[in-house]
C-alpha cells in the first residue's frame, strides 16, 4: 500500500482548529477635491466610477466619508 502525504501549511496556533481562513484587504483612497467642483465630482463617482468598479466584483462595498 502506498501512503499519500497531504501537503500541510504551517498555521498560527490560534488558527489550528479552523477549517476555513478568510483574508480581507482594506483599500482606502482619499481624494482632495476643490469646493467648486465637489458636487460634479461626487456625481461622477456615484454615476460612473463606482458602478464600473463594483462591476468587477473585486470590491464588495464602498463608503463615503466627508471631513
């Protein structure tokens, strides 16, 4: 009988009993937009850029923060 060895990956101790490990990449982009064009830029982001980015299925969500 030929024994088959399973390829194992060294896991940290706290993951030893986990059957599934998921990773998340947080991607933050900051823009500085002049007040004169802020409303046009926001409209462009919402109507064109974000739909195109979300259509790739790479990002799963997006958020806007106003400072």
